[in-house]
């Protein structure tokens, strides 16, 4: 298929297929979504109004046989942060979009009347239909309904009830190969989809395929690339324990935020660790190793069954387990899996919601550790949009403002995830300077600070952390454009063959001749484009700061505080 | 008494009396509170944390016999807007503070433990006590309790339940000469007082008096000044109908925001107008004319009785009646008075809360016009800090975010009051550029646009509006420093004797020789100090903007939109 731009205008309910503008041709994934958002969305518009747009773009290698290339990017102006936003996730959508020649799907405008719609994309274009049957339903019901209506192989992007209600923690679900759920998780993009009145987007690529300019060169490079991935020790740990391998490691490092960031170690860490989870999964006939998209050779996902051996959830991540666990002082993995399942169904970011619970606990709305009340609130309040449900569903920052809490772990109003920036300082630079609000995936310094990939860095020292975060953020922006999973980074940092093989694949796919420098330049250019959007939206360097409490409150066991100066943080942007 | 700075540190529970630094000597009211906040509060601190401060300062002429000079300023970093904030109000506090020689009271720090405190100020200094009896009580009970404990003449600043709960709409109540309530209303300063754990501040000035350098000159100037005030036609209208004289006038102008700013005229305007209110008050034996502080010669306040002739509320303002009335489509004055009474008691900004109700109505939480539900929510939800109560109590912007509403009339997160900026354009410049968030009192262009004071300006035209707002904001900043009520502005704009007499009084009071130019320079300097604080807190010119919907949605009857360019708005600061 020749790649095209698919455009849907929800104001006049029109659709079109457009040629790709020359300066978008070399882009994909995050590079493309951020470029389109920066070009077409007025930075000061209301994120839920008619002037915002929602953009989906598969990565440059998505839809090919390249290992781990099945990530889909989604971009917009975020209703949570007010910044530009890009999320990416696995599942089958990226591959289907790429195969049908959809380089990007742009959804713009807003219906005048109060109807709901769905989209169905095929290689022939977009069909826009009114939707009634699946409105008010959770994502699992939507998957079932859409598979019945189209086919079991139909790809799917959907929002749950929270997206319909335009809550700032609402995510967009992506169907995985087993009809389970992956998530375009952060920043409330599900609310933007809800504001466009689109409940789901069904994807059928039929027999369409991605064209490869030089198939032999592509295959040769993919072989080297896959080998590098599979051979890295972190890949092996991820395949055994999932990302949850980190519970014991980060707890040991004293950077495991506990009880709404008032301590760095959690007494109940053993009960929620990757090791414990692995044994439980095996014991109950689940799968400790599972890929979120075809072609993944790392397989950090898993199938988690309940006590009776029935499917409960999949792809439950360290950051989700930390947030529901240590941050709310909950040490019951089954209850955490239950919450993960509910959140997948109603379509909310697990990190944002669970950190919001932690702040609500501090604000006195419920008690720390009261997991049954958390489950009740999820089911009865958030799902139905009661006032309490909406407060928590609007994220941690909103809870803090609503309850007058000062210890609110957010940057640019997005919840800080599972690594305490006082005890693991490099990640704090990523939280502070990321164009997207606090987000560990934007420059995962944990790789070096804690896991020793790509060198070493003392997590308690400021030395070298700005540079570490800068280099990783630049590289990540580029990787997020290729459709690659971020977990190629460990091999990319340590195996000299890995990145060259990735670049060889890009060149073989498109018949071009990128160099390593071109890729680094792409990463830099993406960050600068995103930053320029934010500046034009009213952000300044003063938004690149952690909350005041991190500088005022030392955290045990290291009694460390956040001690970067403004100048040190701002030097991040010297490139 | 020699003027001093009274300082209270709530972290170590110490108090001190300090000499006045030389560069604060010539200041009072807003000029002093903004100078102190800018000097001592880190602009990026959390407004409810230990680094924020709460500053009270009587005006330069407060405590003297100067007509209308009894305003008290309160400054801080606002938890609602994140900007610097100054509110001023009448009542007896300014005069008592001035008489006891308290040029400013600075409250800083934050107690470590969860106890509540009260302050008692006398000419001898500050007594800090633990408080239990009056915690959890509304302002009327606090007035009763404090008068019992000290005396009926004791002045009082207090917070209601909402201030204790640190809601962003919480105000600080100031007892008036009849033991009723005036309010330091906007921006959530009651939440800051709550964060300092101070329930009330009792004020006894005994026989202390303000020293006047040249009493004869002072008396002569005051005579001229009073005459100018009393003689102005707007003063007379205010004495008859209160500020609520504006309902019919602004409705007629098509700038009376109705149904959450979706129309510019309200069908039920007659039922809530100043004329109707005047007749009701007279009929029930209330007072249509009443001063909020000793020495007021305008007397725009009133005593509003219920159907049985019992006291219900006092000083009910046009903006409050508009907000509870037209904005929520309520046309029942008695119900509005009931809500005004409840809001005085629990201590919230009537404008912020009522506009928040309008947004909640648009978000579907309650129906437009459902005044009984509004009263229920005030009594049962906001008073007790339920989730819904906290959402509305956190202000209109918070409701908008929590309910995913895009039509949210706020600037810098503070609710826009009773004049639609599409149909009365000059006031929109004040909303946009004010250092304090949307606030009509910061540069009351209505005086000229609608009431013809100080010239004329076509409210539907952009011509001259930036200059009008600029001149009024500069003058207002200076007036807010003198302790004068803003309503001297009508006379000041039209009577050539008025401003010179005011300056003569300042010179006679302090034995100085200010010129009119000095006073204008003071106003400019205050605005620039406030703006510099905001910039250092992370604000930019892009925060000087009205919400997007004002540019997208024409408002009847004029079908006007907000159409100032960014450059036009930003030119406000060219001085």
C-alpha cells in the first residue's frame, strides 16, 4: 500500500484520504504525531474543544517483521497536562494501520449534536457510523461487540465509560492478539477521543502488506537486531518476572515511593514482587511470559489468573503494581490484579488513578491500605461518574487541589510514577524536563542508575544525571518514532550491533540512507518541536520543576531530598 | 501609636513586634501587602505550604476620620489562582489594626502538629492561643463566641468550615459594626489562613488612636472629599438600591451573563433587580442604606430581612445576586439571600461558588434553576466537605476540569464575575490582564462603559478599552493602598476636587508631600511588583487571556464575540 493520511472531521462528519506532505514523509510514530499536533493544533486551545485533534500513527517499522516494532503512537494536546502528548502501546492496531497504508489517522472537530460515533478503517478508507449499542459499556464489552460485528481479527481502539465522561485519566485501549487490553495510557487521551464523540475505531487491514524496499537487507538486519534483544540479561529478567522484577530492586534501592511518597521502602514489598507474582502465575496455570504484539521477542507481558485459574488480567506492569501497592500501602496481589482489570475495563491510566488514590488517602477520603474501598470506588464511583469518582478520575493533581493536600506528586499535573526522585535522582530530571509531564518512559534513567545498562550512575548523586536524562530522552524520542518498544533500549545501550541494525532496517524499509547522527537529530528535533508547542501553550522553564515537598521533606532510608538547582535543571535544554 | 509590623510564626509559635523597614514606611493596604508578599514569599511555593505567608494591612488612612477609609487589605499567594493576591473589605478590623499601630500583620510558617489556634491582637502585641471550642463552627457562631469571650466591640477576622478544610473558594470574614459579615472574598485566602491553622484573629485597640501630623489640614481636606463623594449621582443610586442597582442596567446592556454565559440577558432580571430588592427591604422593615464601616458616607450596604421581618443577610452585592441568579437562572431573591447567608456563615466567595454551580449545572450535576438543590449542596455537601462539596468549593475552574466542561468562565482559574466581556469589552481587558485573575474590582471599566463616569466608552467597541482598563487599574492599585473604598472612584473620575483632597489627607496624616504623580507612580509600581511575582511564579502573557469559548461563541442579544488580538491585550503592560 502507498502510505496516506486518513482524516476524519467530526464537525461536518466528513472523511478523506490525503497524500502525505513532503516534510512528514520521513516520520512515523511519535515523530509524526508530535509534528502533526504542533502543525495543526492551536497550542492554547481547550483540549476538549473543537480545535484539538487526536492523531494516531504507527511507527516507521510497524507492520513489518522487525522484532518488537508493533507500537502505535497517539498524540494530542493533553487535557491532563495542557502540554503536547504522545503515548504509545503494543497490541495489533499499529500493524493493521501500517498494513492498510494509514501513515496517520487525524481526528478533528467536534459534533454539534449529542450523538456517538464509531469509525471503521480498511485499506479503502474510513466509514463513520452512529453508535448506540456499545455506548456506556466497558472496553471488554466493546471488544466482544466489535468482534461479533466485524471479526475476531479486527483491530480495535476504544474508550471505556471514563473516556465517554471525558475524565482526565481516561486512556485509549488497544486490543492485543488475545483480545485483551493494552493502553495508550497517560495524559487523558481517552477524554479527547470522548470529546470527539468516538467510542471505538475498528481496524481491518485485510491482506494488505507493508512494502519493503530491500527485503534481503531488511531480513539480515532484523536477525542481528533480534539476537541483540534476546541476549541481553534485562530482556531475560523481563521475560521471567515481567517489569514487576523491579519491586524488590527499587525497594532495595530505597526509591520505592510508599504511602504517598512519605517513605522509600515498603514493608509489604515481598508480597507484591515479581518473584511472588511469577510463582502465583505458574501455580495457577497462567503465563509468566507473553508478547503484547506479534513479533515481540522479549515478552515482558503475562497472563494473570485468579485463585480459580480463570483469566484476570494481562500485562500488569511494575508501575501499576507499585501505584496500587506501595503508594497506597496495599500488599495483596490478587486485589491489585482485580483493580487492574477494572481499570482496563473502564479505561483509565493505572498510574494516574492509583497515585490519585494515594493523595485522596492523605486527604482523608479513605484510609491507607483500604483496598476494598478502592475497589468500591472504582466500581461504584469512577465507573458511574459520581462526584468522588470524577475527582479521582481527574487525576492526582485534581485530588490534591480538591482536598487541599500539599504533598501531591505530579509534574505538569501528571502523576509521578514508581521511582522516588530524591533517592534516584536521574529519573527526577526526566520527570521535571519531559515535554509530557512526569513520565518515566520518556528518559528511563533507571536503566543506568539501577540496572547498570549503558554504564553506571550513582542514583543518590547529581553527577552526570542531567546528561544521562538528556541522552536517553533524545534516543527515546527517536525510538518512539520507529514503532519499537522502549525495552530495546537495554540492548541498544549495551550491544554495539543493536542500534546499527535498527538503522539498517529503517533504510531497508524505505530505501533511504539514514546515519546514527540522523537518528539522534530526529530525537532532538522531536523534543524541540514538543517543547516549542508547550512554550506556545504558556509553559515556561518554571514548569520543569518537581513539587516543593520533594525539596522540603527528606525521604527514608537515605534521608535524601531533591536538590537540583534551577540552573542545573534548565541546562537539560542546552542542545 | 507608632506603627509597627506584627509578626506571627506558626512553625515555632512565636510572635514579634518589629520596626518598619524604611522602604515599607510610605505604604499601606494593597501597596504594603503586595510588597511584603513579593519580598518574603517564594513565588513558586505551594500556597498552602509553610513557605506562603498571609499579610493583613489597613490602608494608609484607615483608623482616621477620613470618609470611606475603613478598608483592610489581605495579601498572599492565592491557592485558587497561583498568583499574588490582594483582597480588601470593610468592617471594623482595618480601623482597629490602624489604631493599635499595626501597620501589617504577617503570619508565616505552619504548625507541625494538628492543633488549631487563635490570635488576639492589642496595642501591646499578639497573644497566640490553642483553640478548640470554635473549631468546626461557622462565622456567625465564631462572632458570638468571640464577643462573649472578649467584648462586643472586639474586631474579628475569621474563617468558616471551608477555610478549615482549605477549599480554594474559602474567604476570610471581617466583622462589621453590627456584628454582621464583610468578606475578604476572592482567591481562597481563607484556605491560606486554614493552612496556618488559625481559626480567628480577635482585635482590641482599646483607646489607642491614629496620630495625624496636621489635624487642621486633614479636617479641611476630609470635608471637601466627603462632599464630593456624597454629591455624585452614582453614590446616590448606590445608597438607594445598593450595588444591585446594576441588574437592570447590565441586563439592558446585554452584558448580563445568563445560564453559564450562554446568553447576555436574563428573563427573570426584574425579580432580582435592585429596585425589587429595595421595595422588599422597605416592606419588611430592613435597611436599604447601611455602611459597612464607621465613616462611610455612601452606604451601599443594606439589611435584608426575611418574610417574617427577621434579619437574613447584609451587604448582598450585585455580583453575588447575578452569580446565584442569572448565571444559574434563579429568579428568587429570598432564596438568593438565604444562600448569601449560608455562604457568609461557612465562609466562601459567593462569586466563585455560584459560578462553580453554573458550571456544575452545565456538567449535568444539577439542573439550571434548581435553587433548592443549590441550597442543599451548600448546607449538606460544601459545609461538610463531601466530595461534591469539595469540588464546588474548589471553584469554577475545578468543576470544569472535574466534569470535562469546556465553557468555564475563569481567568487564571478565578471565576469571571457579572459582566460579559463580549458585550462589555473593556471589563474583559481587566479580567485578562489583572494580576489577580478575573476580578472586576481591579479596573472597573463599567464606570465609564456603562455608567458614564469619567467620560464614555462604547462597550461593544474595542476602541480605547485597553487604555481605560490600564488607567483604572493603576488608579485602583493606588486607591486600594489608601484604605479607601473603590466607590470613591466615581467621584474621583468626575469631581476635580476629589482626588486632590484625598492626597491632601494623606499628606496631612503623615506630614509628607505627595503629588498626584506620586500617587499614579505608586499604582504603577504596585501593578509591576505584582506582575513580577506572577512571572517568577511561572505565569506568562499567555495567561492574560480569556477562555477560548468567548472567541468561539457569539452571545445574544448583540451576537458579540471576544475579539481582542494577543498584541492588543499585551499592550496593556506598555507603561
